[in-house]
């Protein structure tokens, strides 16, 4: 709901603030006072076309800023958050500026936002009906959605069933298309994977084998040098009569141990050194034994070396295609086998999907037929109700109908295209709403539609301009009555020049120009009952100071009293 709107530099408005209320708010004022600029400002605020010619002469820009209350958990709040804006205790600040050069900017919840986002959110915030700005219900998608809600619970259940079948059918169709249109690519992929799996299976790599083979090849390639080194080290430790080594470490260490052993008992410090010599002797003996064993085990084996090198070359060839290590190659083979099994099962999967698609098509066809039937019945009720409303709104010969065109293709809401039509008189051909009525008539048609849709198509705020153009007397009273009825469910803002309409207001704002011809903040007044009597008197025929005019105004207010206008059922 709109709580407040501030307009600066727009048309004749220099700076004006409109404090708005729930229920029906009327905006009145003398001709040229800027009433229509209120509607123009609201249109700008919610994404309307920016016309630099509307910027007040001498002003750099026009500004419209609105304060709205919106549900924190609703779709609007979600989109504001996605755009980076914020709500302050369920209050949303929206602003739009238009420069004299034509540049336009918008802010939403304190952050810059595309103007298109304001227009998108307007669907959930406001419905503006004016001679040059008929939004929302002129769009066929909105007409279809509104008719669906008007149709009630039965259609809602059918639409839920249809939507589930349609969503799953789309998923199945996409998968079928993927499988059939890419059959050649998938066959090529399967051949490549099959070759790889078979090549790896033939090679039979073992986890960690590549590292083991590298170590073995290095040892075999240097076998002679390793054996000589081990033999020489062994002779140096334990000696060998047949060798050229004259002194061995073992003999020297034995001599050292004997020298210490003779006197170690006389000094604990020397005894500790003796223990370390004993330990060194044990280590040297073990090392010598291992060197002898190693020297005997090392053997040059050209055949084995060739086999190892051949095996390593095979693994290297595989690693270029499937992974750096033997473990990577094995992992690739495992994944490829799974993917290959999936690809080789395509034919069976295609048959399953085709059967499911056929079954889903039957379900969609059934529920689409139900949607058409329910919409057709609802369209008859709706057309009759709106036509009856128009009779009371000084359009007794007009007839509103709903054209439902059922196509062959299934959409997200069935096969139906819904369009509201208007025949302004019996001999006229029904035409789409925006082609079948003048601006003032269209506003009245929209009022009738909104009254009938009230509750089925809940919008927080409705704005009407020129809804009373070309009418008066009883028809004007009926217009006011219906605006008041619509205001029971939503906030309604009406710019009017008829006192019969203004009398039904819950809140009455009057726009007054100052002596220099501009509307300033103090020029938008919220009237009390006495002020309303004076304004209604002026609107009757400029009789604000006459007793007759005041009496007539009082009578209008009494007749528009909600309890008298709408007696309890």
C-alpha cells in the first residue's frame, strides 16, 4: 500500500507531498491545478515512460518518491533483496528521476535499479488506469491469470495437475532430444571409451606399479657399480685376505675395544665409552653382513632390464591418454566403464522415455481440456457480470466478453489464449479493450472489470484517472459506489472532477495552486468534513460559499455514507 508520494518539478507541481490512506482517496482541484500530474507521477514511479517534456520549466529534473508498505516475505521483498535494496520495517522507498535532457534513474530500497524492475514489480503493487496509461489488464497474460483466479478453486486444482504433467513432459522431451539428436556424437564417444577401457584392460596396470618399475629399472641399469661398491665396502669393514685392503675397520675397532676393556672398570666415564665401542662393533657387524648379502643379490639381468623398460614404455603411453600415474589410469578406466554402460543403455532409455512422454501427453491433453472447459464457463459468468456493471456506469449498450482461443501447442498454463473484448454498442464488433473504447470509457470498463475481479486478482493499490469523464448524475454516483466497493479490499486513489464520486471518499485531498501558478507542498491539503463540504460545493458549480451548495454537498456526503450506501445483509 502507498503511504506517501512526493512529487517535485513535474508539470505545474513544484514540490508536493500526498499522504495516502487505506480505502478510497480522491484527489480534486480546479482545472489546471495539477491533479493529473499525480497520476503521471505514479506512472513514473512504477516504471512508466519518462517524458522530459513533463519536467517543469526551469527545473533540472522531475522527482517522484514513494513510501510503500509491502509484506517482508512476499515476492516484491524478495526481488528488492535480489537487487541489493532493503526494507525498513516493511517499508519500501522507491524513487524515480527524469532529467530535462531525458535521462532517467530509479532507486529501489536505497539502491540503484533498472527502470524495468520498477515496471516488473508494479504488477504486484499497483494498477494504474488513466486515459494514457492503462496498465496490467491490457496484457493478455494478466487477463488469463485474472480469469483463472476468478474461476476459483476448481481451476486451481486442474491447473496444478496440468502444470505437473507439463513440467515433467518438458523434462522428458529434453532428455529424448538429447539422446536422439546427439546419437552420432554419443556413438563416437562410446567407441572412444570402449577402446580406452579395452586398451587399459589389456595392459593390466597395477596400483603403484609405475613407481616400483622406475626403482627397479634404476637398480638394474647400475647393477655392476652397485655390486662393486657393496663388495668394496664389505672388505673395508671386515677385511679379506684376497683383497688389496691392508687394514680393515673391524680389526681396528677390535683393538680399540680391547684397549679400553683392560681399564674401563677404573673409571665410569671410560666405561661409558667402552659401551659405545661395543655398540659400534655390533652395528659394524650388521652392516658388513648386509653388504655381503646385498652384493650377492645384485646381479646384472639384461633380459629383466629390457622387460622392465618395455613395461614402463607401455605405462608411459597409457599415461599420455588417461592419467599421469597408474592409479590415475585405473580411475579413468573405472569412470569410463560407468559412462560406457550409460551410453550403451541409450536405446532402452529412449524407449522408456517415449512411453513416458506419450503417457504424459495424454495427461496434459486431458487437463488442458478441463482448463478450457472451466475457463469457458468462468468467462461467461465474468462477461455477464462486467456487462451488468457497465450498465450502471452509463454504458448500457456496451458488452464485455472473453475470447478464449485454444491452440494446438501446450504452454505453461494450458493451450488457451485469453483476451477480454469490448463491444461499445450492439452493432459493434467486439474488439480488444484498448481498441474498443475511448480513454474515459476504457477507465470505466477497467473499473467494472476490477470490481468484478476484486478478490480474484488482488492488487494492493488501484489508481483511476478520468474514470468519470463524460458522465454525471446517477451514473457518477454509481461510479463512486463501485470505487468505494473496490476500496473495501484494496487502496483506491481516484483523480476526479465529479462531486458525486468525491463524496464516497474515505480521504479527500485537494490540489491548490499558489499565486505564481505552481503547486507547492502546502498546496496539497487533506480535508476535514468541513473542508470536504466546501470543496464539494465548489465542484457542484462553484457554489462553495452558498448555503444551497453546502446543503447539496452535505446531502451527497450523507447519501455516500457507507452504512446507508451498503446496508448490512
